[in-house]
C-alpha cells in the first residue's frame, strides 16, 4: 500500500492523491462536468466545485464505448469504469512544489475515436514522473457523443476535440499546483490520439509547446455531408430519428451497439460501405473530426502547410507494418484471393497498380508472402507513413522543426491459426515509449521477451524531447530525409536512415498532398 497521501488544491476543490516510491498519483480528477442531461451533446462545462477533500485514488469513469471483440480485443485490453463523470484526468508528479517548474507531458489516447481511455494500464504516468516530468492522461467523449455530427445539438460537431481543449486549459490553469510548468507542455498521442495532436497543432491555440504524434495522420476529417451519412445510418440502425433529442433518449447501450454495427460496415466487409468519400478515405473509421466551419475550417494538413503550429517542435513517426494489426488478428488474414485485397485497397483510394508493386518489394526483414501482408504494407503507407511524411514536408518548407522516427521491431505473436506474425504493427510501440513492458496487459501484443533495451532508448528520447525539444537526431528535410529507425530492418541497431524505402515513397508522389 502507498505510504502516504498528499493534497493539492485545484481551481474546483482539493484532491487527495497517493504517494508511492516518491511519485504522487492523482486519479480521476474531473476537469469538466459530467456530459449528461442538459450538457449531453453540448460544449464541455466546468465541474461543480466541491467542498472538503475529494479522494483521487482510482481511475474515474470511462466514456461509453463498444467492447473490442475477438483476437483484437485480447491484444488491446480496454477497461471500462462505470459512472457518468467521463471527463476526468490523471496526474503523476515527482515534486508537488508549486515552484518546481517541471516539464509537463499530456497524453491523448487512441482508439479510432470510439474506444480507449486513460485507464489503460500501459499508460502508467509514473514512468515519466520518475524521469522528472509531470505526466497527465485524460479521457474525452468518444463515438456519437464525442464525434457524431448532430446538426440540431447544442454543439453539433467535434465535442471530443472540445473536451481535449478544455482539458488542456485545465492543465494550463492548474498544473503548477502539481509541480508542473504551464509554459512547458508537450502534448502526445497515438493513433486517434495522434490525429488529435495534429488537429490541435493545426488549430494553433497556444496551449502546448511541443508535440508528439505516434502513428497519426493530418489528412483525415469528414465533411458535414459525409458525417451526416454516418450519423443517419447509426440512427436508422437504432430505430430513431437522427436528432439530438431522439439520440439522447436512447439507452446508451443501444446507441453504442448501433454505432458499432455501422462501423462494422466499413471495417469488416470485403467491399466497404463508403458513407461518403471523406469517410472511406479514413481506411476504416466511421466517426472522426468534422470540418464544421467553426472549430475546424480545413483539413489539418492544409492548415499545417499554411504555417499553423510552426513554432511547435514536432516528433512524429510510424511503425513499419502498422496495418497488420487490422489484418493479422482478423478474418482477413485467411483471405487467399488477391482480388479481395485489391478491392479493399482501391476502395480506400489507393491507385490500382500499387498492390502489385508492393508485392515485388517483399524483403526478408518484412516479408509479404501472402495477399494479407501485401495489402497491409500498402495500407500502412496510405494511412500512416506517407501522411506523416507529408506533415514533415509541409513543415520543412517553412523551417518548422519536425523529427521523424520509424519503429521496426517485429512482434513474434501469432494471433491466428496459420502462424502469421503481428510484426511491427500499429500500437506495438506503446509499451516501449511508456516503458511498461512489465505490465501484464502488454504481453499479448509484445510476447514474453520484448527487447527491454529498446524501451529504455525510446522512453529516454521521448523524455529528452519533452525537456529540450530535441530528440537526438536531425530534423527532417526534403533533401536527405533523415528518419530515426528503431530496430532497423528488425535487427539490433537503432540508427538514422536517409529516406527509408525510397522507392515506395516515390510511388506516392502527387498523392495525399496538401492543398
């Protein structure tokens, strides 16, 4: 048991946290009011101030979300905590002196804007606090509540992004009381969290000073028209009208089930339902940020190309075989007919001849011996690697510092009956960045013997970037194109490589551009 407790007075009341091995931990602090009742589908509002001391000993409620089923669910444990105060955050600090002025890292979790939470055990902020950083992790509204486009709602779109912004304002106003420096905040996230980071960067709100985007993209947003197609389909699946009143009257379980069914139309079909061009361009998501003309007026990549966020150093990167996570543990791994995968990649906006060209580029380090491996390689670049390069290229034009990495270690885990490995898949870097390889929930994706020295290296460089804005290698430029490759070619070395997989990068010239 922790040996002591500590109290901190926030703007809304005093919280008591626990101290263990010199690290103070405050869990489940409300940064906004529960988004229910009149606040349902509305902008986040301040929490009601409380009297006395509020215990912050356990993770707060998680937003309503569908379960992750099958092998994928076993690989990605996603805990749920009951309650309606979903808009809460957690703080870990090594020094609660208000004058400590420690750098701050704020984590935004992934999950395709429909799953995930700050209660995932791999996100243990004590690992960063032990290195002199105040670490914050947060929840935000997911699914229809967070990202459904509801024209007659008090806040029609992007409620989950508004939550993230509200949480960052809480950090600005309160983090000094936990020993943090509100003028030295790094926001970081993975997958949908990285998409959020890049969107927030493009909004240029001045709420953070460095940014890290792990496996994200700045290209994915929906038009209101396409977002309405998705919302209408969810409402029809639930048997109600697509209005704020009708959706709010639904039991949450029914709404989440309808949302899940519509999402399956996109992700589980050999011929995905499009729900509009900007929806299908997401390569599998149904709910996402919307160009609403108010918070978001253009795609993040276009705002970044115009110079937004250019004063914020950015660390960004991808995993070598990202899309294997969405193929290898699913029934798609058993598809044997190449045309099935060709149909899938073409539906996602990939030129028709790319499948065959990627097939010819199989290597011993990253084999593409089956149609599933070829398609996963194509879609890794379509969804993650090339969009990340486009962000770096756009920022390089204006001299903004961007540092790219690639995570190349292959997981040996085979979550199928035909012994196909996960490889260097999406989300695999998380327990390395967080240095949480000993957390049992990470073992299903890493296997029993992941390289611990790699976790030491990556975690240290993330901390170094948060402290200095410099991760330890050169910024990206369009001449030499340096990329730090962790476990290059799935070997032992971590080294900077100039223009990795240049031939495949050049295939995409003219594709996924800004403007």
